[in-house]
């Protein structure tokens, strides 16, 4: 697990410097794997996610490894109302592709800024200033698998197969998770969930929203991430 999430966590440590005496929020904690990695690396880390199911699983994972980590449910815009704590750094693994409207972008920056200490850092993946979103969409579509079977699980008289399928729109890619479920001798049933990744918000738009929320000294740092070459994260320093 340390190897699989080392790129993301290594980037946070790079921009944060020494974690001593600092509190960090993983605001896309998901099932808690990278949050747990940060804890093992000696960081005082808290996890949040918009999914209550994911947060519950993250709590179970931390407990199974004997780690005392606080997790709570929150979207980015509602962070100040969901926790009284203030953080020295907030990091996310996805940002621009989760925001459908500019209002979503602005409220996300504002919510994150409000829960940071003076001089706090917000790190997130984003495009370079000269990158066009249409080009990034084309690159992402070319690189991704369109249809594949991810996993199968069977226990007694139950069986579940997860299939991934992707569709491309004018400024988004839909990622469909299709679950084919068989129970007993009954006919299979299909359940589905879709995540839409938006390719709307270029660097100028993100920088404008960040400055409106009170961030300054916006710059880009490159680091090795997940073993797939170079991934760009942007460090934003809050001005309070």
C-alpha cells in the first residue's frame, strides 16, 4: 500500500516540508488508504470525503491497523460547517474534474480556504498554464480503456462481476461501473454507478477562483506520481 500511494503522499510531503507540529486534511480520503499511508509516514492527518460509505470504510481500515485517525463526511464547500478544526495543509487527489459549474469551483476554494490556518497550503492536481482543456480531454480519452472486466467475487450462492465502461462527451468523460449480480438460482440483475469527470476548468479559471478565495503565491511543482511519469500538482498558499 505504501508503494501504491507513495506518489500522492510524497508530493504532499514535498510541498509541506517538515510535518512536525502540523495538521493535514486529506479532503478526498475515499476508503482511507492514502490517509493511512500519511499516518504511517508520521503525519498528523485527518480524512474527509463527500461519501458517507467511503468514510465508514476508512474508519474500519484505520481501526484494523490500530491507527487513531479522525474521519468525517463533507464536501469541499461545506468543510467550515462540518469541522471546527483548522489545518496547516489540505490536499486532494481530484479537483477540477469534479466541479460541474464555476459556482462549484468557487465554493470549493472558499470552503477549503476557510478551514486553513494563516499561511496554510492547498495542493491539488491541475493543468499547466499553457495547457488547453480540449487537449487534456483528448489525451485522457486516448489513454483510457473503454471497456474491461475489473473483478469478480463469489461467495456461496452469490456472485458479483464489476465491469467498467467509459463514454466521451464534449467536455467530460463518463466512467460507468456496472455490477452484474447473481444470487441463488435467480436471473442476474444489473446495478450501475457513474462518475463524470469534467474537463472544463483551465488554469486561468482556477487561479482566478483561488485568488478570490484569498489564496496567493500560486505556483506549480512537478513530482513522480503513481509510477506513470510526471504528474502536476499546484501548491496554493493561503493569505489570511
